[in-house]
């Protein structure tokens, strides 16, 4: 039963941010008068790079690999988790606004 609860908790931790992001996302475009597609792509790429933040979680406990001096195999001291990077939308928006872009919501999708 504990194993099932852990799996459900992990599933929730993975799915909850995705659902919240999908619900909070607005469709639209960033616009700036006089900019070329090349300039927009360069600015967009730079802002995406600047707004990336690492994330992850780890759970020590029963798993593969032991501590110092322990052989590899099942036992306490293993590491189960994941990590990666995600875009911080507030930082991305601030970066685009700092480059004189403005957000135009897509009113046709509502």
C-alpha cells in the first residue's frame, strides 16, 4: 500500500504543474513594431535562455546503490528522482518587455 501511495504522489507531482501551466497559459503573441522575424527569433531565444531554471526532486531511501563503502545493489541509500530545467514565465515576460515587446492576447481563441 505504501508503494502505491508513493507512486500516486510522484504522478501527482509530475502532472499537477503540467495541468496548472496548461490552464494558466494564454494564447497570443509578442509584438514589437519594426522588428524583423530574425530579430524576434534572436530576442526570443535569448529570453528563453535567460529564463531557464533548474528543477527536480529527489528521494533517498530504498533503491539501487549504497553509501560510501557499500557495494552496488538494492539497499538503503539509493536515489530515486528526476531533474531538468523549466522556463520561468515571469522572467521570460520581463525579458521580452525589457526588449520593448508587448503581449497581444489572442482574442479569437476565447
